[in-house]
C-alpha cells in the first residue's frame, strides 16, 4: 500500500512539468493533478515620484483638481487683499479729508501779503495762485535748524519732481529777521539750496503780518558782544494748496519721504475750497 502511494506521487511529479522544473506554476498552463494554491492579486506598483507628485493614472484628473483648487485659493486671496487695501485707502482718504476741514476752520494763512523776493521783485500771495507751495519761516543767521529744514524742503521737492504725473511744487523761504535779511542777504543765502528756492523778505511790519497770518512765533534774543543774536521761532513746513489755503504742516520729526508721501496724497484728494 505504501509502495502504491509512492508510485502515485512519482507519477504525478512526472506529469507536472512545473513541479519537475522547480518553478512556480503559471495559472494559464497549470496541468498538475492537484489544485494550485490561490495567491492574492498584487496591486500595480506606484513609483515614489508619482506618489509624491499626486499624479493619478485615470486620465490625469487628480492634477486638474489640484491646480483648480490652487487657482481658486490664489484668486480668493488676491480678491481679499485687494478689498482690504481698498478699504484701507478709503479710510485714509476720509481721515485726510476730515483733517483738511479741521485745518481750514483754523483759518491759517488767510488774506494776502506783500513782500519782496531775493531778486528784488515785489511778491504777493496771489502770485502763487494755482501752484502748490511748501513754505518755511526762518532766518539766514540760523546756525543749524534752518539749514537742515531747508535742505529737507528742497529734498521733498526733488522727490516730487521724480513723478512726472505730479504738478510742480514751489518752495518758499520767508525770513523772520528782516532787519538783517535784506534782498542781498537773502540772495546769497538761498542760492546754496538750489535754483528753485524762493526767498521772501520785506519791511518788519510786512514780515510780522505774514508771520501772524500763519501763526508763526518769532522772538529775537539779546545780542552778544559782536551784535549777533538768535531768533527763536516756530519750526514748521507749511503746505499751501493751489487756491492759496493752508492744507497741512510738518514738524522736524517728519522725513523727506514722509512729507513727500503726504503731499502726494493731498494732490490726489485735493478739491478747491469753493467746490
């Protein structure tokens, strides 16, 4: 009986070429008398590069969906940023308009004036109608503050001149020391700050009237042994609109870039006073 079983096994081995060669059987050509074991189906391998890139094999629909989501996210972000910038700009414009209205109620720089420029030509406030003006009060014997502020003043004008879409700005220097700052002294002084700066002087009475109109404080100190003295005065740069009215002022703490940016905003939002 045992011999018969061994003979049967040997016959089966001879009949099965897969077992005879020692290789696993192929499902399509298997002819062994015993059923072959069922192996689980193997899924196709996916390359690491394809797995990381998110590419799918079914017609490339997954990348399209990913790109669409990215595009929608970018558009929504850009739209939100644009809305925020617009609302911020609107708020700044409203604050600027409120500031202008408040400053106009103060009535700084109202009325006309009669002075003389550094060339000896009589000047009135009406001569600058239709022009943007940056105005500074000081004196030629000032040791440091006035030169610094005048340098800043002409620097602002240069920054604004770099934009061809903006109207020109006239820088003006008005003395608060007319006893020493006559026409000749003003001519010598302003030429150190470029050809655009216009110096104005006049009689002590006329100069006091202009200073009073712009609420400029000026007080001469006691002279020293050489007869020299310092004039204590308000240190501000005034912005005048083309209609001649006072729009804004800038202290020593403001830089050239800050002043130029403010002037540019005023130019964009400017409306004549009677409109």
